[in-house]
């Protein structure tokens, strides 16, 4: 994608058929405080155009989930901004919905759902706001100001950095869309950023360090918001940099940069050894932060689940972490997953931000980590629980919230409304990828479908490498029964259908087709239309 994003946006059907003047979310004259929202008279047209453009979930038994899905797209569109000459940002970008600053991890998690926008919203070009502000030594601020594009904090501040998720979401977008046009440009940017973090936020013992605000867990009892210590060595930062290294190596493979791929595979391997050797407790079956003397700092928070997503956790580590996730005295609360264990003395049943609230980014981290460790069924269980609670609050309030209470279907205390932003991860991304179970892999010309429900589910109007496809599985008497599929596609691809134990691959040819698939028997029967 060129640095001038308007070229890529103009070729998309949504913007060819809709006027930005009529549908534009904001008319900026400075920062977001001076913006005017789309008039309420335009909202029906905006909603119809958005929903014609994005994928349509097929969930006839769950109309409330579909309503929430659709509303999140509208709120997300209204939260987008235009760049200004003063800030030097891209023409049109996604905002995190918090304040007049851009936050690195908020934006990356927002792009987890916005990657399905199919031209209806700005997408990956939003990351260029950060890349454009990279320092000559590779540093990238975790927070930048929308007023003038400057760093929110100086490089030596304890909260200059944030969760390094750029390479994950860049690669996730590439797999979802097949668009590799950004990779040649961003691999050097992210290589230099990762090297800066390694040189400037890593102790001699090999572990990374930041502050409570940097970790995103502002008032968590594990840390101080604006100080590097305590803890001395941070399990989430180690795992986050391992995650960044893993996906940067994957991106470098695509671009043919073998030196960068090897450099970051080596870094990942080093971090995996280090974290498992020094931060894992066999007695507790849990990862802990470390004090200066290398002893465990035993504050039980969701930070300790990051090693699953960072591909650090082996099977025995995942087994132990799952025990904690399923323990009703700890993280298996009425709304899963609280950010502080319920047996901690500072746990707050109303949330109190990072002292118990359920947050979209940490839930997404956990389900992605469980998937990386082959625990897809538990990941879906957590998603199903999260969607139940979030949709109950949505039906009562008409919106989604910054965070949620862990003990009831309520917004967290405190929490902001209309938080799209990352709170659409559940209603959009997790709905498609876990509740329905469909995950496109366009570069491999494959769609993975983990079907763990007997409901009728599917997706229509899904862009798959430039063509539109439809996939629907009819309802069944049980999850063990054969699956009746209806597929419509103008291109051939491989459909990899799974139920957690069995896998059947279907070679789908261009046309409208119907199949009966028996996963237990391993058979595929083509049906007549």
C-alpha cells in the first residue's frame, strides 16, 4: 500500500458508491474535541451501506448477536477521524475511542475486527500514523497526540513503550486478505523498532521491563502505573516481544528477507528458554513476574497468560494455565476472564479497571493464546461466555463498553460507552472466528472452519482474495451429526472443516455447491442442488 492511502481507498466499492461528505464520521478542524458527528438523518443510509459492504454473519438463532455486530460497525465508522496538516497523519484512520491520543495496543486490537471492513472503513493504513513518527534510532512511541502528531512521552519515560502488536496484526491482515503490499515496507520499520526495544528496555538478565501504564494494566496491584519497578522483570513484556519476534519472522519469510527471519526466530527461541526457565513455577503451575533477586512476585493477573500467545508455553505450561482459567475461585467467574484473580485480596466484583474488570484486549489475547496451544474448544467457551454477557449489556444499554464487571452482566465500574475501539473484538472478530468458527487464510487459498455448534451458522458476503463467497452450515440435532453445507464461490479453494478432534478437507470448485460432511467418518458427499 502506498503511503498516500487515498489511492487504495478510492478503488474500493464502498467509497466509489458513497460520498464522504454525506457519510463522513467527522469534519475535523483541529483535534477530536472540535469534531462534529454524522447527522442522525444520515445514519440509516450509513448503516445500510456499511452492512452491505462488510461480511454478514449467519446466526438466525441469535438475532441479538447480529444486532450488536451491526451496531459495532456503525459506531466504529463514527469513531474514525481524518488526518490534518498539523498532525501529519494519514487521510482517514481508525481511532481507539478513548481520548485525543492514539494508543498503539488499542489500535492493533481495533484492527483485529476492522480487518473485515472490506473497504467500509480505513484499516491497516491507520498503523502508518505510528510508522510515520518512528525515530531515527527505531523507537516508536506507544501513544501519540492527535493534535500535532508528537510523542505523548519522551523516550526515557517509563510509559513510552506499549504492547508491540504491530507485526501480529500486519500478518493477521495479510492472512485474512492475501494483501502482501505492505510487508516490504513495514518489515524494516518493525525490525528497527524491535531492535530499539531490545536495546533500551531489556535488563542484563535478558528480561524486558516497562511500567503499569506501558503494560496497559494501569492500576493493577502487580505494578506501579508510572514506574519501571516493581516488578523488575515483566512476564507480559517478555511474551509480547516473543510474539512480535514470531510474527516478524513470518513476515520476513514472505518478503524473502532470510536474515531478518533468522534474527527474530533466534530472539524468540532465546525468550522462550528464558521465560520457561525463570518465570514458570512448577508448584503453582503459573508464570510469575520477577523481583530484582529473581524471586517470584506472586500477583495473579491475566499478564501471566501472555506466554501462550507468544508461543512460549509448551503443553505442560498450557495445561497448568488452563487449570487456572477454569478454576471458579480464580478466573472462571460469571463473566470470563477477569484481569485479576478472584482470590486476590484486591479483587473488585465491579471491576475497578484492572482489579477485576473483563477487557476486550486481554480476552482476545487469551483466546488467541489458547488457539496457539491447540485449546480451541476452551477458547470458544470463553468467547461464548463473553458474548453472552456483552450482548446482555448491549440489550440493556444499546452499546458496548470499555470494560465489564466480572461478577454480573454489567459495565465495569468505571467504564466508557461506545467503545469501538477494541471492545468490538468480541462482537465482530470473535463472533466470526470463534462463535461461527471461520478463519480465512487467503495466501494458502484455504478456509479453516472449526465448527463446534449445532446451530445454523455461517458467513455471507465474505471477501476472499478479491472475490465474494458464502458459507453456511445448517443446524443439526447434535454436534456429532453430519454437517450439511451450502457454499457459493467464484473461485476454487480448500475448506478445512474441523470439530476439535477430526478434520476433513473439501476441495471446493467455483459454483454454488452443497455437501454433507461426516467428520467422524471422514467422508464428503456432494449433494444435488
